[in-house]
């Protein structure tokens, strides 16, 4: 007698990633309701969650949450595999790549604000690169670059400050990675 | 943890610098580097916009005085009755031009890229 039930063992990590991804997706949906003067200028609230995950559970978990956010956000907003979805994916990809390098910056001198600003620039950079290659002639984008860069700087800073505040007030969980404990306890 | 660290300030300043540089690059326009002076439709002088110089160009009504300073140029004096080209003041951007039609003298700024293929007066 063989069992026909496929068992998928669910670890605590999976549950945590699912919970955090749900949070990021919620913020993505809330943000989609905000009016924006220029398409592409958004606060990027979900990046707050991504950064918190990166700082508390490491880059791999952050990549999972980010990927799930892009995919499920696309599903829920009805833009799955539409241009907006690919732009979102490109932004998330470059942003994660930047974070993969930026997380090695010394914690003593570089806090969440640095990571957030770098990730924001990566995000808009990835999106604009794809737009330039795929959707619009690059010459038309040049006049918009200062707008996007300013938005990245401002929202990146604000999100970073929010992350900094949240890390300062939250008590570290026991399953945090050790470098995080070092990062939160220093300074 | 609740304060910005030195590296954060560095990143913010670098980001601010990037924004300023992008703004200047994308919105700054093309500063000209050459002055072209025409009289009666023919180019009589092509000068660099780098050094201060003055030119006196003769036309049917008299002499038009052109003044060049580093980065800008203007018609300083002109015998035309309405003084339109003098009132235009200093020209800096590539493609800008001041025309003294009664005296048939024109002053045009050129840069690396020209905004127009040609202008007919």
C-alpha cells in the first residue's frame, strides 16, 4: 500500500518567508492605490520589508521575499507578465544584486540608510535600463533621469530611516543570524 | 543604531551629488563654445567663446559692435532703430542667435550639437 499524499515539509524558515512576503505584498498593493505624478515614482514601501529581512535573516531570505513579492504583486494587480511586471522584476533584481554587494560594507560605518539608498538607486537603475533597452528610446529618458534619481534618493533615505527606527525598537529574535545581532548592538 | 553613521552620510552626499550631476547633464542645455558672426548673410568671423574679445562689423547703417566674454556673447551696440538684437542681451546656449536685421548683422552661438540643421532669416 503506497501513500498517495505528497508531503511537503514546511520549515519555520518557510513560514517566516511567507509571512514576510505577505507583508511586502500588502505594502505593494497599498502603494499601487497611491496616485503618482510620474509613472515609476513610488515610495517603494515594500523595500522596507526587504531591508528588514536582509538585516535580520540574510540575503537569501530577502531574495525570496522580493521574488515572491514581485510575482504575487503582479498576480494580484493583474499585471503579471505585462511590461510593468518586468520593470518591477528588473528593479528588484538589480536592487538585490546591489544589496548582495552592499551587505559587505562595514556595519560600523554603514547603516540601513546606506543600504536603502543604494537599493533604491539600484531599483530605479534596473527599471530605467530595461525601459531604455526595451520600451523607449534612451534619448527620451534622459530628461526624466533627474526626477527618478531625486525620488530614489528621497524615498531611499526615508525608507532607510524607517528601517533604522524599526530595528532600534524591535527586540532581536533568538533565531537571528549573529552578524545582525552584532550590527544592531553596535553603535 | 538610531543615528546615521559616517558611511551613511557619505552615501547620502554621493547620492545628492549624483542627482545634481544628472540634473545638470540632462537639463543644463548645451553651452555653446563658438561664435559665428554674419554680415549680409556671409560669415565674416568665427571665434571661440573662451576668450574675451570685441568685434566691429560694418553694415549698411553703420557699425555693429559685438562683445565676447568667456562663455557668453552679445551685441553691445548697433545702429538699428529698434535695438532688438541689443535688448536680447547675453547669449550662452548653443543655437541662440541675435539678429540685427536693419544692419544685416547676426550673432549666433554654436556648440558641439546644433539644435537646428539651419535657420533661415
